[in-house]
C-alpha cells in the first residue's frame, strides 16, 4: 500500500475518494489528504485487508493505473475485465457514480469553466471562488450535497451538458439506455450486482469513449485539388478524353470553410502531378503533430480502381497515401484519428436506380463523372477513416456549377451536425442517405459513397 500510495498524484487520489463514497463518509473523505490515510480508512471499514485487495484492484483498474495493478498487485487489464463481467463481482460505486467519474475525465478545462459559470447560482463556491475548483469531480460532489445530482436525479446534469457539449449528454443517455432500457423508474438504479448483464453493458459503454479533440488547432486539413488535366491528355493516349474537373473549386471552398470552422489549419495544393502529390503528402507525414489531435486529408481528382490521378495522368495508389500516416511512418499521429476523404471515381460502372415512391423529384442535368475498388486502401492499423465518394468499380458525379454530390453533402452535414455533437460515422451515414437519393438525368444513374474505418473510439469534431 505504501508503494502504491507513493505513485498516486493528487487528482488520482481525488478520483479514488470519489469512487469510494459508498464506503467512507463524505466528511471523513474531505479530511483525507494523502493516499496512506485513504488506505487506512478503507481498512477500518473492512473494505481492504491482508489477503483481500480486490477492491483496490478494481479502483486502480477504474482510474486506468494498470501499471500499478501489474507491478504491485499481480493483476492485469485483461484479468480485471474478465473478473468484472462476473455478476456481483464488482464492489465499486454504483454505475451512476462511475459514469460521473468517466465524464469528469473527458471534460476539458474550458468546459469546466462553463459548468462553473452556469452553476454560479446553485453552487456558491462556483460564484465566490471559482479558481478553487480545479476538477469536475469537485462540482459533482457539491451538486450532490445540494441535492441537484444523484443516482436517480440526472436531469440538471443533462440540461447542463446539452448547453455545453451535446456529446456528454449523449453519453448519459446511452448509459441510461444500456442499463435500464426504456425503464425510467428510480427503483432501477441499483448496484451492479442487482442488474443483469449490467457489467457487459457498461464495458461496451466504456469502449464508446471519444477521441480527444481539444487542441487548437485540431490539426491540419490537407486538400489536394486537381482541376486541369491538360498534361494528362497530352502525355497519356488513353486519357485524351479526360476532361478538366470544372466545379472542383466549389468543393475546395466548401472544405476550407467547414474545416476552418472546426478549428483545423487548412492547406490547399492545386493541380499536382502524381510525384508532386507524393511529395506533398510526405511533407505533412514528416511534420511534428504532437500538439495536434487529428489529421484530415481531402483528395479531389480523377481516379480509377484503388488509385487517384495526378494532373499528368499518372496513378497514385490510395493505400500509398494513407499508409504514409501509420504509426511507424508518422509517430506523432500514433493513436490519433487519421481521416481521408477521396472524391474520385473508382471505376466506370454506374449504379442504376430502382424506382421507389417519393415525395419529390429532383434532377440535375449538368453533372459529369470523375472516372477514367476500394481495394485495400486503408492501412491494417487502428485509427483510420477513409470516406470514399463511391464504391469500387463505380463512378462518382460532379456538377460544374455546384461541385460534387459527395463533397457538398459531406460539408453540409458536417456544418449542421458537428455543433450538435454527432460523431463522424453518424454523419457519414446521413451523407450516404442524401447522395443515394440523387440521380443523374434520363437513365437515373445513382451514386453510393462508402466509408471504411478502423477507428477505436467515437470521432467527434466539437465546434466550441
């Protein structure tokens, strides 16, 4: 216990105290200033004792100090995950308290300030000495003391989260749905051991955490925008009929506008040959992204199955571009989301529409294709998202006046849904729905985008 206590910092001790309120009275917890006093209090209550440190193991697991779990208690993350699936095995605080702890871990400093501002009336400390409140757990504890937060009283917290960060509200609603289904009764709020399958549900809930997205800027949004293909028509006989990509600048402008609003540094490069595309990508691959939370790359060009064209008509495999940003090739982006949006055909086939009843008819007679499968374009490693304008073997459509169906729908939905806390996969599903409803002229040719991903967490681009 002494060795473990020396490894714990002040915030971790506060987390342990917060998770142990079911066993140690609040007044006593407030007087505890170091880990040894905390362990002694647990021993006095019989919660930990020689030969039985299961509760301490669980606490360390909950606050993610797996190193201490392994070094001093002979356990591991995998072992604890298995044990806590056993009904009645967990002894930590009720699920509602663990939810609060998880929320506190994800709330940023700016969001903490918002909470203090909005609670100034209910919590005098937030008004009189806001600088003294350095952790969200302090606010949760004061809310509990005032009776405005509890296991069966999450309404005020939900209202605050709706104003500050909608993704926090969605976390609470997912918790309620996962644990209680459609039941709203306060009788449902019980210990883990009294709720069947609760542990497997909360473990699933844990896996739905979001990537950190609080750096300013969030990262780089790289736009490779190829419009003029005169070089390709001259150099490659098979591409003599390849047109310039009129309308692509409308797409680039929309991407610049949206990703600037999402706090990215936008860098656009126009009319690149295949070799210039490779060199440009390599420049950003070699940059230091340690102070950034994400990387986005948007490629607007002609293409064929598994590749995009440089303006000289030479092919660049999509996988070559995405693999440049794997953990091995770009260490400062390891564990961070890498997002690629590709607006280019992936073949020459067209989707034929199936007639269905609809409330409106919309047609656009001024569209072109970017053609000339989505093979293994995405690296076999975590944290990648590849948004393709179309399925492999198929064309995608571009209006000379209004830009491409895919990029315009993507930008509109990002602009609308990001301020509402929607995650990127939900947004891309909405994009799929919108693009699939469009049709091209007489024969009702269609387009279906395709996202592929190895994301491990929710990817949310908060505006504020």
